[in-house]
């Protein structure tokens, strides 16, 4: 009978990027998000 | 092409959707796609979609925001969002 060891993978820490951004930039990103689809011919 | 700065918003300008832009309303807001620039943008708020759709009939973007019921405390956010759409070619200034 083999013993199984279950390990929980470490939770990735979210980078605190928004805290470093000026409030205006963070505010601007809340309503509009740009997506680049170059190279995705026929997808849209 | 005018240079947009943080102090010179677009609320007092007459704007309209660029003619090569397709709008697709979604539950979360809308998808805007420009066939000219191949740019895809998400509007993350239905009220912003309402504002964008009212731009063509409103003398200024500010009045379009007012007609859509945008609270005064949120005008700065909408100003920045509209400025971004203008900068990326999804909106353009209206001449008439």
C-alpha cells in the first residue's frame, strides 16, 4: 500500500499593478478595454 | 489631429461614431469594432453604450452623458472613456 501525499499548489500572488498606476489611468480602464485581434482572421 | 491632455477633456466637443465602426450591444456593455483600424474595444458599461449611441444627436458629449443619466461624479470616467475612443478612432469629432 503506497502512501499518497497531496500538496496544495501555492496560490499565485496577484501583482499589485493597479496600486502603482495613477488613479486616472485606473479609472479610464474601467469603462473601455481595447483588444488586439491582429492575426485572428475570420474569427470576428 | 488634436492632442488630448488630461486637462482638456472631450465632453464639450461634438462627437459621433466613426462610420466604419460596428456596434454590438452585449449584456455587459458592447463590442465596438472598426473595420478601418481593425480595432476591437469593449465597452464595459451599458450606460457608456447609451452615451455613445446618443453622441450623434447631442450638441456635446456632455449633453449625451446627461441624457443617458450619467451622474456628475462619474463624468470624469466617461470623459476619459470617450477620449480613449476618440484617440483610437472609434469616435470622431462631428463637423455638423
